[in-house]
């Protein structure tokens, strides 16, 4: 009996480059600086809270669909403390299975077939396919090299009456660029007389360096009225495998998000939510993150300074982009990444993976969210590059 024909909704999309490079690292024994996850444990208070909550009677069943009230209360308090805005925890905050689910649910909720969605690229590889799965049309606007700043005139030119949503990401993955308060003011002016919604991916919000402060859309009175703002406990607490995130949005927007969320995951792990609610008032756990990651950034840059890699600026997040054109001017970034993994023993991600058309600027991305010993071991291997 023959199998029925299956027409793929994403025929041009294969296995994620992050999975490919991680598998190659495992096969070759390379140090994995490709995929964005720490190789150290979450804070001890969080682990102890989870152990305690797992053993608490009644915490093994479904949590409420929008998230535990006590966790949403804690998020509201944190948001007010950091950004000067107190969202209503009952209507404006939704707990999701990572920021990934939140992002997908937002797109499924608001993007209709034929709607245009503006994406500033390079961009996280989920954005474009998730738009297309809703029947939307991704419209790509390039960030400007070498510092990956948005050209707001180009953004304005790309806006049309069909633009349903604009997606921004700060601190930015993969480049570490950070939007400023002036950027948000400019964006507000561009969107002011439109019906365009905004999705602000802020999962690296607690990793902004050199005494700068994160400029959250939640803290911008005009923008937050049209925005879904996403954050990630996995990034904040070094627990990417827990897959817990949240979305802050006005009540009307949150209601649409929840219509989808209830049919995707419905709710997120109950004991995990209780554990996060226990530790979120411990503000030092996230207040110390800028210095914690800046030290890693500075160490990694110092260790790589003797190589022929040209390191681009990093204002936030936990990724370092490097230009390898001096070393291999005629080699593609994907081939260079594979060669680096096999021959040097350090796995990286080619930056072309973050462009819809695989645009190649001879750049690769390292993750420096690693123990000092890991970074030093990687640097020793990379020293072979000269």
C-alpha cells in the first residue's frame, strides 16, 4: 500500500544549523560554542526551590492556563521595579513554554494569510518559518554592518498598509547589538499612525554591558500599548532546558495570545512555576548578571585577541561574532564553521544561518556562556588559527 503524498509547508527548511553543529561537535569531540546554552548550573536557590516544590502535595497537576497567579504577581513586581510599569498580572502576563512558544503563539494569534511581518536580519532562525506557517509574508530589512544597527529609514520604507507586525530583538541574537531609548522613540514615531503591532524579543534583557541599561518596550508608554514583549527564565537563570518564558502585553493582546496558547501547551510545569515564583523576589540573582556576563565577554575577547579573527563589538547577550575573512577569504562561513569544528576542535555557527537568503559576510558566532575553563580550553585550540 503506497503512502499518501505529503506536501511540506516548509519544503526549503531542513534541520536547524544549531542541531547540525552540535551533532558535529559531539561526533568530533569539539568544544561546543555553537549552541546557546550555559555549561554551568542554575543558581542554587532555584534548584533547592524546585526540589522543594516537586515534593509539595498538589503541585503535580495542571497549572492555570495563563500561569500561576503567584508567579504572574512576581513578574509584575519585577517589571515595575525594572521598567517603571506595573502590568496587571491577571490580564497582561502569560506564562509560556519558553519564549519560543510565546513567539509562535503571538504569530498564530495575529498574523493572517497575506499579512506582512517585518523582520530585521540577521535574525533568530525561528522568525521567518513561524511567520510563513501562518500564511504571512516575511519582509526582511537588513541591519547595518559592522555594528548591526537598524536603518530606521529602511524600516519606514518597508512599512505598508499590509504590515501586521514588526519584530525586534534586543539584546540581539546573534550579534549582541542593543537598542537605545532613542531607537524606541524613533520606532514609536514610525508606528504612530499605523495599525502595526510590535513583537519585542527581550530574552537577554539582563545581559547589557558597560554600565548601559536595557531599554525595554515595556518601559515605553507609547510602544507597549501595541506590543507583545517576550522574556525567558531559561536565559535569566541558566536553565534553558526548563523551557519557561512569558509574555507581557496589554489585556486585549494577551487575550488573543491566550486563545492560541491554550491549544498549544495549555499550561507550563506546575512545580517549575512555583520554584520560579520563590526565587524571583531574590533580585540579586538577575541584578548581578550584567557583570557576570561582561566578565565572560571580556575574558573571551582577551583570549581571542592574539588570533587573526576580527571580533565585532558586543553590547549585550552572550554571543561573540567574529570576522574570519583574513584567515579564509574564499571560504564560505558554513564551510569555515565545519572546518573549524573538525580541524581546531571548536564548534561555532555560521552567521548566514540567520539570513533568509543565507547571505555570507564571512562571520561566525561563538557562545561565551561557558565556564572559564571551557573558554580557556577553546581559546587554546583557536590559537592554532594564528
